[in-house]
C-alpha cells in the first residue's frame, strides 16, 4: 500500500498529537471506537 505524502506544508504538531491520542484511545478499547452496521429488522 503506498504511503500518503503531504508536499505543500508541515502538519502542525497539535494535529499529530491529537491523532496519536485518538490512536491510543482506539488501541485501549477498539470495540467502542468501531462502527458496526445495525442489522435490518424483518417483519416475519
């Protein structure tokens, strides 16, 4: 998979810190941070 490269300017340190915080939150509890499509209800 190719990497994404930002060519124009640097990403602010605050944005990098925020992304790392969100990643850490996901690693600690992926279940609550993962979307699960609700099952369709059938009227049978």
